C-alpha cells in the first residue's frame, strides 16, 4: 500500500478506535457525527474508485486540461497540504444515513481498493500523467490523488478527534 494512504488508514483507525456506535452517531445540532464524517470520506473513496475504474475501462487517462484556478487550488491542497474550511461537500459525498457499523466495516476495504486502482492506472499510464479529474481541483496525477485524499482525510480526522472529546 502507498505510504500516504497507509498513513491515512492508520489515522482513521486511530481516531475511531474504541468508539461505540452511539459515540460514532452522536452529533450536535447542524454538525455531522463521526459516523457521518466517515460516510462522507467513504463516499469520496467510492467516487475515486469509480473514476479510476472508468479510466482502466477506457484504456486511457480521462483528465482534462486544468484551468488557472484549478492549478492554484491544486497547489494549495496538494503541494501545501492545506484544505480550506467552509466549503460545502458536493451532493454526492454528503452522508445519507448509513449505519455507523456499516461505514466502519466498509471504509477500510474501500481505501485498499482505491490504492490498488490508483496504482494500476499509474503503472499503466505513467507517474507524471494527469489521470482523472477531481470535481474541484481538476486533473490530478496518481501521486496528487493520494495526497489529496491524505490531506482531506486528515482534515476530517481532526473533526472526529474533536467529536471524541
């Protein structure tokens, strides 16, 4: 497994270790619970998996050309490792109410599958090739996809840790 995704996996595991279903599901008014944060992450991973499956099926990268704004956003998130707060999650990544036990059981195999598919595309099309478009950041390489998920995941792990205390 890629070291960044392994680190992400470990951070999520550590953040939720020992939490009961009730603790995972508890939230304050208008805020996501830890289970909802995990479901959001899970949905971003399934979206990435689907994109990389399409890339492999098409037998070519599916990335477009980046706009100037996308280049700047990619620099901030991927190169500087900063995920600005306050942005609303895209509709397809918003929690839908999956039970805490299910999302905890499903999230780690999805990270593993995502790692596998990103690696296959990277091996097939090259490490410098923009492979697939992120809905906000635009076209990313395999390394950039991994870094995005690491930065995004760490952002949400901090939320889970705040919910624990």
